[in-house]
C-alpha cells in the first residue's frame, strides 16, 4: 500500500487497523473541546509525526490510519478535516486548513469490474510550508503543493501547485504568482 502498489482494500490486516483507528478517532472526537492535553495525547499516538505541541486539529477529525500523516510546526486544522492516508500525507510548518477539507491518497480504477475487485493503490500528498487551504477544498492523490501557497475555498486540487502562488477553482489552477519576498 505505502509503496504505491496495487493492494486489496479488504485485506483483513488492513481492516483490523482501520477499525482500531476508528476507535481512536471516536475517542478524539468525543473529548471535551477544552481538553487540549487529552487531544494532544491522542494526536501524538495517532499521527506519524507531529513537530510540536502547538498542533491544533478541531473536532471532528477523520483519518484512515493516522500513522501516514505528518504535520510540521504550528499546524492548525479547522472542523471536519478528513484525510484518507493510505499513502503518506505530509504538511510543512505553519499550515492552516479551513473547515471541511478532504485529502485523498487512495486511487480506484475507472473500470467497474476492476473497481469491484476491491483492489486499489495510493499516491502520497505533500503540502509545503506556509500554506493556507481554504474551506471545503478537496486535494486528490499524488498532489504536491509548494511553499507559500493559498488554495481558495471550494477548490479541487487535481495537479501540483507551485510555490509562491494563489490557486483556485475546479480544477484548481494558479491565478496569481507571488514574489518570494511577498509571501
């Protein structure tokens, strides 16, 4: 799965791990919002890497495995962040994620017979430093977003977005380049 190879989505070991993580996510989402130490404790055990204790992920939060997610310093995510982390999802420092953002790494065949076999593959998502992702953005498998980028609300990111840019739309495209000193 992590190597990007085709794998069975109904593999019993994977299903056990998905269910184990669902239990952890249930506990996280049912903590009192003021229980910051409880939230940090769960995030430290769930995420693959967390650069500092300034990480904030507002509840509810959803992911598949958790351990494929790494967040940089001062990471903030608003309500309803969903990350399907069948492959690695990495965030740089100072990333701000709006509400209702979805990040997908799992890929499925467009051929119905192949899709119904429950075989799939995954591609990583990489998000650089100083990135702001607006509300209700969807980021598709295999996308890399550079440093100093703003992704406008409601965008569907289907391709890489270069550093020092503002990108919007469906499909998301660069509408403004920023001078590196302006970012």
